[in-house]
């Protein structure tokens, strides 16, 4: 109905079907179709052709014009209010490590859906140290890390434990590791030091999926989550020392009631889901 009124107003004010089409960036046949449709809706003719193709509004058109203008104004005001509501959404920024992005984020997202009309959600992936630092500086509202870190500015909440194993061709001289700051990289460094193991080739990669793909191809070894072991992939358990904890972190001095509510909802609802997944 808005497009019909918009077209009607353009014709009424320009007294021309051609100029109305140019103003609205539509073809003249479209203008004609819209007016015929509106005339059917109101049950009256709205324009008559005068001499020299002059367009003359009928009495019905004169009566409708004021109502149509008000309708269009009300509609535009409503759109402005709705846009303002969208702009007023509060940012809610989440930072997660790579392993958490694969294993936890699909469980976390449904918990956020009820709040999407209130928040402008942004999800970013960093290494664990970067996530921690951003939460500590209040650049993120919620984070999930896989590396033991602590600060007075950060509150922590354990989610679940995950076992790291030595996976791949155990006779290979190539060891794939992660970038500095990575949660898995922390445990790889620990393993190499404790085992006094110096691989011939230490290859650094900044992506879990890339490491797993190289391991599956028999090109080397690395520490990966036992959850990512595929059928036929050789691996060796390393014991309890290599059970890592995925931890949710938040800014300790958060004051915003909505942010606090969302974080509490996440913690209460996701723990059971993740716990079930971690036992599979």
C-alpha cells in the first residue's frame, strides 16, 4: 500500500505520470499499474486526462491526498523509530580461541538468540592470551580460553576439561606447533620441555584445522584434542597432565545489568550442554 500511496502523491504533486515515474525511478507503465490498483482499492477514479495530456485530480483524489500524505509520513516516522531502536542496541563482543570456536561456539550461540533484539553481537577468534587481554581491558564482554591465565580484572568460570594427545606419525621428525599465545601452543611447549624432546623440524602454524590436516596426511605429529582424532589416526595418550580446562572469562567490574544477565544466562545454560559433549 505504501508504494501505491507514494506513486499517487507523486502524480498529484507533479500532475504528470511521466514526471512521477522519473521522480520515483520507475517506468511509466508501472506508474499506471499502481494507480489502477489504488483506484480499485478505493473504488473511485483518481485522475482524468485533460487537454494536452494534462492530468487532473478528481474530487476523490483531493480527499485522498491529505490522508495519503499523512499515511506516508506516519510510515516514515515508524521506520525512523525502528532504525533508532536498532541503533540503540548494546554491543556484546565475544572472543574465543580456535578450539573453542569449533567445540563450544555452536553450543553457545543458541543461548544468545533470545537477546539478539537487544544486542549488536560480534564474535571474533583470537589466541587465548589475546582473548584474555581484551577481556581484561574491557574490549570484550565474554571470552573462552584454553590456557591458565589470571588477573584481578578478570573473573573465570570453568566449563569443561579436554584431553590433549600426541597425534600423527610418531616416527616423523616434524612437529607442528601453534603460534605464541595459543592455548595449545602453551601445552606443546610444556610437552617438549618436560620430555626433553627436540624435533628435527619444528613447524609453526596458526590454525588448528591446518595442523590436523597435515597430521591426517602423515606429515608429522602434534598435540591435538582427543575429540579431533579421526578413524585410523595414530595417537598416544599423555596422562592427566595434558588435560586442559576451557574457561569462560568476563570483566570483573562489569556494571551493565544486561551484560551481567547475558553472562549469567550463558554460564547457567551452557555448562550442561558442554559437559555432555565433552563426554562423547
